[in-house]
């Protein structure tokens, strides 16, 4: 019987094949108390299981091929860091030594404690790193039980999907179905032929979504009970455009999606030809298409799609999970150097660390008194509260600027005092490097516009900064008073709200009036439904995930920016902008 399962579309395209179910990573854990004399033996058993997982992950890292997505290596690094995290290891020892819990019980108890801290994080990407914590602890639990990897391995030889028939049982493409997948699990499948992924959990920034996008493989995540409803070898269709999984399709449905798949393949081929085509509108407006990256390795993906630079390097990912061992100046410099060199002379915009009450550098410094972390000590507020840490990062960025074009971007500024303090610290970092005789380069200074107060104080910002970058994700959240992490109000999170659009339009217009560069680096920049509107508002610089660059470029090549001004004005004056843009 044909039925469909709905989830989140995170990687576009159509995949058709037979389902391969990954054995559930959930482990039944025994709970019992141990005797005081058994504490040492229990800790030893725990250490052996942890070491076994570390060895497995390092082996997988070593086996990475040159063509493996860089995201996989980065995510394995995250898992290794979590295994070395003191809040995890010391917390587990506490449960064993003080509560006399058995090792398995202690691991799950500490995972729940740390997991609650992840739930409090405002940033969606970091909040979803809770799944990485769960996967690390579950691998430890498997080894404690005497098991190994829960992954079921299959290696077929697949035929072209357009030749498929429902009666086929041999040499057909496979699609992967799981509750969730760790990077290590995905690496163990790297020799197999998988044309798509379906997971029960996850969001648009989950690791499965990241890897799927990097591989250009259709994926649907957050599909609830897909792994329970789908059986091994079921025929399934993954619609990565609509976020739908069709199980046991009829011949007519299979034929329809086979046609859509061929059309999608042709479209990707056409898009790939645009890689070296300049992003110029029909009326001759040159548009700057930049990439957002999290790690230096992501520069390769940016170059591959023809991005003309990095519009946002989220440096905070170099800081996370360090538990009191933050990267020093040299380590940071080497990472920024890799990103600068990876962009082959193209500009790289490095955002200073965007962490705080919702994204703590060190869980030990997490203050539970922050009832609303989104409004707490975060981003530049955090950096100014710890000037030594901030100076260390500024010196590393300035040193990297000696190797290529580097822009320095400061998040969440709102007050003139914050601006003056930031500029003074940049100057102090230069003085420090001069005193040491260390080479550094000049940087263009920019500020994020992500607070309504900043959007309403543009003259102040443009007086002190060379460029501005609109962070639409936070700007929407703060303008509409909507917690992006709260599912009960998520439907009110609206990028097309008239107030949001007015703030974005006014920022673009004021920047143009003063001859300063304005870019958008939030999700709006990579949304093809918003491209024409942003062009009409006068935006000439877009920064987005590398996977979105070519689709946005296609929209730009087909657009007349001058004629779109009228559309933009209509939308700004409308009480229902979505109806004018046909955005559902």
C-alpha cells in the first residue's frame, strides 16, 4: 500500500531505490548500583570502552579518501572532542564514585545533564549538536555491552535509476533509512551506493543534512517514525524538494518521479555550467555571491561553485567543546590561514566569536541565571567582557590578513560604547603585534545588523565601519520577539513580515546612499524565493551556503534589477507580502 511520510527538505533532488535500514543506535541500558570496591573496575571498564571508540573514530579519519566531503572529517573531529570533554568524563566519574552507578547508567545520566544545556542554546546549528553528543555516548554504550558499530553494511552495484522497475530486486540503487546517523556511520557507508537519506530526527543544520548537501544527495530529515514504518527493501522515493518520502509507490507514481528525477539531473547540469558565469543581471548590475563557511575545509566547496569570496566564516566553531582549553593565537592563526589560502586570493570575512549564554565556550562557565539566553551575555558582549580572549582572536585574524584579503565582522553590536570599545581593542591588537615584530595586514571592518536597534542606528554604524552584513535569522527573531527554538511559536517566525522587510530595505538603502557595501548573510540570502525581492531592494551582495550559490545565480541572471524596484516597493507597502511573492 502506498503511503507518504513528511519531514524537512534539507537537500534538493529526487532519489528512488530500495530501503536499507540502519540498525537503531538506541541502546537498552542496565541500571544498577555497584559496591564501593567495584568503583575502580567500573571506571576501568568505562575507560576501555571510551578508548575503543576513540580508536575507531581515528581509524575512520585515517581512512578518509581525498574525495570525501570535508564536512565528514570536521564532524569526526567534533566527536573526538566530545569524547575528550571534561564535563562528560568527569561527570560520568562523579556518578560512578559518588552515586555508585554502573558505568552505563552513569554515561546516560551525564548525557542527559549535558543534553539539557544543548537544549537551552539559541543557535539552531549548535542546538542540534546534541545529536552528536548522543551518538558519541551511544557508541561508548555499545562497546560497554561488548558490541561494535550498529551499522548494517551493504555494497551493491547500482543501475541508472531511470531504468528501474518495481519488480527489480538486483542491482538497484539504495536509499538509507535511519533514526539518526553519526558521521562515523556515514563513513562506513562511503563505499556503498546510496542515492538519498531519510532520518527520523534532525533539522536543516543537522550533520546528516550537512553531509547530504555536500554530496549533493537528496535528503529528508525529521521524518518522525520513518525507520519504524519503512521495512527493509521497501521501494521508496525521496522528494528532497518537498520534504516527502513515498513508500511502496505505484508504477504511475514511480514513472512520474522518474521523469522529475531526469529533469532535476538536467537542471543540475545546467546549473553547473554557471559556475564560471559572472553574476550579472539583465540590466548589467554586477552581483556578489559569497559563501558561508564553518570550517577552513569548507573553502573548497565555495571555490567549486564559483563563489567570489567568503561572506561569513563562523569562527565560533573553532572554540566550541574546548572546556577551558580555548584555541590560542597560533592555533587560531593557522585555521584562519587555511581558510584564506583555500580561497585562492578571494576575500574572506571572518566573524569574531559569536558565543555567549546560549552558546557557552565552556560549560563550566554556563550561568543558569540567564533565563533568556538570546538576550544575555553573547557575541560581542561576551568578547568585550573577556578582552584577553578577544585580543587573542583579533591578533590571529590580523596576522591572517597578511596572507590575503580579510574582512573583520563583529556580531550583535547595538551601542556606541560597544563600537568604540571594539575599535579600541582592534587598535590594541595592532599595537601588540607591532611590539612583537609580527607581520599583519589591514582589514576592512564590518558590523552585523541583527538587532532592531542597530537597524535603526545605521548612520552611527556606517560612520565607523567599512561594510555591514545583515544577519536576517536573528533580526527576524528580535524584531518579532519569536524564539526560533520554541516549536510552539515557530509558525510566527516570518521573514516576510512587513516590519522585517522594512528594516532590511532601509539598511540596504542607507548603505547605498553612503557608498558602503551591504550584504545579507542569513537564510534569506540563499532562498531563491527571496532573490528577486532583495535585488529590487538594491541588494548587491549575497552570502549563503555553497550549495545554494548556483541556484541563486540562476535567478540573478534572469532578473532585471531596475524593473524589480517596483515589485519591491509594492511588497514593502503590502500588508501581506507573501501573497505578492507567491511564497507559501
